[in-house]
C-alpha cells in the first residue's frame, strides 16, 4: 500500500456455506474495486464465534473462504487478504471502542434482535458486541469505503457514530467511513420466500443458492423458485417480489441492466425465464468453483498469502491502535 489511493475494507464470516447473495452483495465487486483502492479483505472468524461453531469446521471454512476470495478475483499482490484473529489489534481496539458504544443502541440492532430470537439458548455478550468489533475492523485501517450488502447498513452507521464520538472527545483519529451499496443486488432474497433475505443459515436450503452448489442443484433451485401472480416478467419489487429478485440475480450475473433483462424476457413464460436465470448462474459459478477447488488443494500457497496479509494488516492496524492508546492515556513504557 503506497498510501496514494483511498482505503477499502470488507469482510465475510466463515459460517455455513456462502450464498449467491453474499457474492452478489459484495464479493463480485471486489475484483474491480481493488484496482482503484488499497483494499483489505478479511475472513471474520472472530465474528463467527458469536454463534456456536464446530471447531474443525470453523478452521476448514476459514481457509476455504480465503480461497474463495482469491477465486473471485482478489489478487493478493494488490490487496491484503487475512484472517481477523491473526491481527490481535482487532480485539484490542474493540475493547476501547466498547467504552464509546451504548448498551441501548446495541440492543436496538436488528441483527442482534434477529439472532437473539434464533439462538435463545446463547444470547452471549459477543453477539451484542458484534457491531463494535465490526467498527474496530473498519476503523483500524482508516477505511474510506466499505462495500457490503444492505443488511450491514445499520452496523456501518454505528461504526460511523463511534468514530465521530471518539474524534469529538479527543481529536480527529479515525476516518469516518462510507458504505458502498449496489443499486441492484444489495439485498438478494430467498427463492422460496422472496420477502426474506437469502441467508447462509436459511431453514429451507432450496431458498438459498450456495456458491458450492453443482450445476444441477443450481438449476433445480431456480426452477422451483417462487414467482408471482400474473405472467409478465417485469421489475416491480412490491408487486412482483419473486420475479424482481430473479431479475436482479440475472442482471448481477450478466452485467445487464434491468430494462435490458425485461426486454430480453418479454413474452416468455415464467418457466423459461427461471431456467435461463438458473443456467446463467450455473455457467458463471463454474469457473469460480474450479479455481476455488484448485486453490484449496494448495494449502502452502494459501498459508503464504494469509501470513503476508497478516503481517501487512498488523502493521497498519498497529499505527492506528498506538494513536488511540496515546490519546486515551494508556501508559507506555519508554524505550
Ligand atoms: P456476512 O458474512 O453475513 O455476509 C457477507 C456479505 O454478504 C452480504 N450479504 C448479502 N448481500 C446481498 N443479499 C443478501 N441476501 C446478502 N446476505 C449477505 C453482507 O451484507 C456482507 O457484505 N458483519 C459482516 C462481516 C464483517 C464486516 C466487517 C463487513 C465483519 N467485519 C467489516 C464489512 C466490514 C457479516 O456478517 O457479513
């Protein structure tokens, strides 16, 4: 990082299987964004443990997610790819920022409320602290831009608030980051229930298309996707949520805009439309899956990428953290 470009930061949790929602909402943009920004992409394994994980699976998914970043076009010579827990400054800054975050506002976070309702047996402090750790991730690197899906908007707002609070009490210390939300695809919905977000942990696996799904599975899931009454293939999220969701997916995978897609499918039936969307998704996923598998067979290479990423990230993180410690008055031993 030479410092001339603006800084971009994003992360994904290594939980369950990633869906095309994760891909469309954020991952697919990374290849291009890294050309214009100094980018950091993290595997957020510290966030993942806010919901109980199987240790062996968490370990495996961490490496697999790093490989997926690269398979999606992240170039480790251009961007920093690392695992969150490898850079201890995340936990350290999180602790400081905890004293700038209010219990009331954390309790009001939509994701906290949803996850508490889903995991009633384990409403742990980490779950509530999740947005503060996310703020620490972002603020440690003096991030300008955070490309995420719409479900992370609230967390990004909190990160901005925390940065501003700290800056106001001390002096400008953190860059106040902006979110980058796509016009099309910032919220991809469940194929069986388009009123819900497509999720890695959906109860009905037919509603989520996973990045690891094979061609037949992808096409089968699209064929079964819920459409709406009427027969027109038109983008209208409130009246036609199923069709609109499929159009967004189609556009995300083809690079076409909504009106081009509507024109292409005009006069066709829902069956043909759903098949066409399924086929294009399967076609586009195939090379990513091939590269993903190839990378996963090269553990030594991946470890090398992650070690280099850790070192670069830690250097940058230390700079911000030292500044923070100085400003809040943590005693530093001389020499
Ligand atoms: P996570 O792992 O839940 O999701 C990863 C990314 O995918 C986006 N996303 C979606 N986009 C469109 N449609 C959907 N159905 C959909 N589902 C998920 C998410 O918005 C996200 O961009 N808290 C983050 C991880 C994180 C992070 C960070 C992100 C930790 N620290 C710092 C940015 C900056 C999360 O849980 O993402």
